[in-house]
C-alpha cells in the first residue's frame, strides 16, 4: 500500500476512534454536554463531523504550507502549529484533571486528549518530512557566484 494512503487511513481510523470516544461519555458526562451546550459532540455523527473538520483543515493547512512555502518558513510554521497543539493538549490535561471533568467517564476523557495528539502528530510528520527533503539548487544563482559567467 502506498505510504500516503496508509497515512490517510491511519488518520481516518484515529478520527473515527476519537469521535466515538467523545460521543460516549457516562451519564454525568451526557448531562454536562447538555448543560454546557456542546452541540458538536452530542452524538456520534456530530462528533465525527467535528473531528473530521478539525483534522481536515489541519491536513489542508499542512499540505499547503508544504507545497507553497520555502523550507525555513515551512519549518517555522510546523513548529508553531505543533506548539499550538501541545499547548491545547496541556490545556485539556489540566482541565480534565479537575473533579467535575474527572467524573465524565474515561472514554470521554481519552477522546478529549486524543484530538490534540492527532494534530501534534500530523504537524510533526510534516515537519520531519520537510526537514528531510532537499531544496532544489538554482543553477543560475550558483553560476553567478562562482564567477564563471561571462560579463
């Protein structure tokens, strides 16, 4: 199987798993979802749509940065996106360590932690991919610097 297809399949499986986990809190978690009006994770189809939109937008941004920016800009962009994902993960970790969120059910808690991890992994994959790829050398610039050109 092509590496690109296997990566997309892995993203799909992780997204479906995350949506399933987010859509299945325990009874206290379901009450919390209703009280705090989290419409986007009320049931599995809505949670799946939410997760797929977030992962899809992140994938599109990473691909656009990879194709249309220079190497230094792309590396900086991926580092910033990874930092945002790690900050989001720490925010979720601290938030779900409080008592009111700890009693919402383990699957809901794991689902909340999984989405930032997916995004951080996606950004790190593109970062490593961009670091390992070599920039094409512009022959016109290297000839002018070597002094072999006729003036």
